[in-house]
C-alpha cells in the first residue's frame, strides 16, 4: 500500500516550496509547521549528513474545518495531525519531489465513520492541491 501521493516537477526547491504552499492554501490548508530536515541533520549529525540528504522540508498542513470535525468525532486523531507534505530534492537532482500523506493510511486505525468521511474529504483536497501544483508547473518533458 502506498502511503503518499507524489508529484515531481522541474522547479527549483525554494520555488516548489512556495508554489505548493499556494496550492495548499487554495484548498483551505494552512501551514502549522515547517521542519527543515537538512538543517536538523546539519546541526545534529554534521554537514556531510546534511549534504548527502539534499534539500528536505516537511510542511505540517492543516485544514482547520476538517481538523475540527475529525477531533470532535475522535479526539485521539490529534496524534495523526497535521497532514505532512514533503518537498525534497536530492543533491544532483534536476527535479523536485512533492509528496502528501495519503490520509487513508492515517485513519485505518479508526472505525469511526465520521473520521473516515473527514479523511475522504482531506485526501480529495490534498490531491487537488498536488494536481493543481503539478498542472501549473509541468514542463513539456512532463507530458
């Protein structure tokens, strides 16, 4: 089972970060957190580890209305929030990878139909953000 939805574009890393944030915002998602994994590796494991990783950012995306519904239906769902979106680019890569959690993997632990309904909506919106991002930034090589 795949646990992520993935798109790859020929954008520089920082531009991809900005553009996916815009696409997420269009679908009602805000960014609650940003984890710069490369900086963390640099600080904790040393520069060679950071360099080997390349650029790697984890965005904690949240749609407040959906989060409220999920937490109302099942307060324990908070351990699975926010929805992670990863933007990464390997050292020698010419393309940037953007991935969003497949929300269905998060709710397999719940039997609550309300939670599954929210997950379906969240997954639809995350996919819409990725597809919009991909469509806006596809190059002739992508087609």
